[in-house]
C-alpha cells in the first residue's frame, strides 16, 4: 500500500502534481458496477525531458468514494524535441 487515506495520498503525490506541464488525457473509460477502468495518456517532465506514458488505472468505488486503486504504467516516450531524437 502506497498511502492510506486522502491526506497521505495528497502528501505523496504533491511533488508530481506540482510539475508545470503535467496533463492527463482520458482515452477510454469502462464502468462495470463499482469498478472503473481508465486508460489515460499522461504528459509530464522526466529527468531526461518532457514525454508521455500510458496509464491504466482500476478503481473500486464504494459509497461514492474510491476504496482502492491499482495502476499499470507503460514505458516513457520522450518528446523528440527534448531527447534529441
């Protein structure tokens, strides 16, 4: 478990959420009962420069609140203008 409760989660994510170019684009959402599956493309700043990753997040929702989350992240793709490719 990475965090328990919203305050712990907020503190853990604060540095990443402060990235000036952080942006997530929802590509697809599937809802089945209390399970929500999102496929997103996330743009962010890596040590090597700006790039993207694909993210699949699976949320369990109970009483209107997220009870649990699991995620899988793809390999990063650097912006060619940043990586010299």
